[in-house]
């Protein structure tokens, strides 16, 4: 069986039985876990689903954040991106409109 190449060139990886959509996402997870152990952040979670609503309150779509954690008492919603797609831009705007802005994290090479 042949594996097709990813649309954006990322490679799915696994760490401690958990699957990640990219090496960058896995590396960010490792970094955030270290930050949590050091006390810099709290309540670290992965793959957190948010329901996005339209102006009339009807369900529009869902957004799944790569990571959610607390830093200095504030909730941080973070997504690891190599490529920022139009769909992500729309969902990020909907999240911001609901008072929950999304932080984009990019791996520095």
C-alpha cells in the first residue's frame, strides 16, 4: 500500500502513543509540557473542540485547537501552522468574534 504525500508536506508522527499532525506540532507539545512542569503555564490540553456560532446563534462549524492552556491567568488557544489556509483564517476570525482569539505558532527554522 502506498502512502500519498500530504497536501502541505507535513508528516504525521507519534509520541508516547499520541498522534500529531506534524513534527512541528509534536515539538511544540513537548515544549509546552516542559513549560507546564516548570510552572510557566497551567491546564495544558490538546485537540480542544470549540463550537462556532453565527450572529443568530446557530451552529456554523467546529474549530479544533491544537493546544489550550492558561498563562498568567488568561486562556491561550494555540494552533501550530506551517501554512495558514483560508479556512483557518475564517475560523480564527469566528473565534475572535466570540472573544476567544487564536494564537498561531510557527516553528522557527
